[in-house]
C-alpha cells in the first residue's frame, strides 16, 4: 500500500501563489508517477498535472500551463505543485494521486492511491 499526505492549501487572493506538497510513504517503489487532480464544487474531478518517477517528464492540463509547475524531491518522496497567478476558477479541493501503472495518464482510474485532499480557495 501507498499512503499520500497533502498539505499547503489555503485562502488566497487572485494573482497570489500557493505551493501544495504531497508526501508518499509505504510501497513507494511501486509508484511510476504522481500527480494532482482537483474537484470544484458541483463539478467532476479533473486532471491537473503529473510527474514521472524520475522527475524528468511532466504533463499538464491546458488550463494550468504556464501557471502551475509540478516538481519533486526524491529524497523525501515528496511532490510539489507550485501554483502561480491563481484565479478564482482555481478554487477546488486538490488531490494528490499516485499510479503504479501509467505515466502521463489523465484518467483518474489509472491512479490507485489518493490523498485526503486539501482545499484551495481563491478570492477575487
């Protein structure tokens, strides 16, 4: 099993920045990719970004390109989502997810492990 713990959410104003963290523990050797999804009120959960195990490759949703950056600290098995130029429409619960089978996948069914989620609220 893999356990994921997120942190870093909060309330900010439009244009501000936040950095989310996700630390994995347990059978981390089985992970091939870790990523972020988000779910806004009344909407389905959607893919945000994913980074490969080595950190050499990353994939982003079109709506965050140029604003969000996913990175990793392998020594801590922690992945980060740096969110800049935040907009009110970025308000959502952000979930960390890990996949043992696929890198670059955007479907949540490819991710077998999930964190508890962290709330990000962006005021206008």
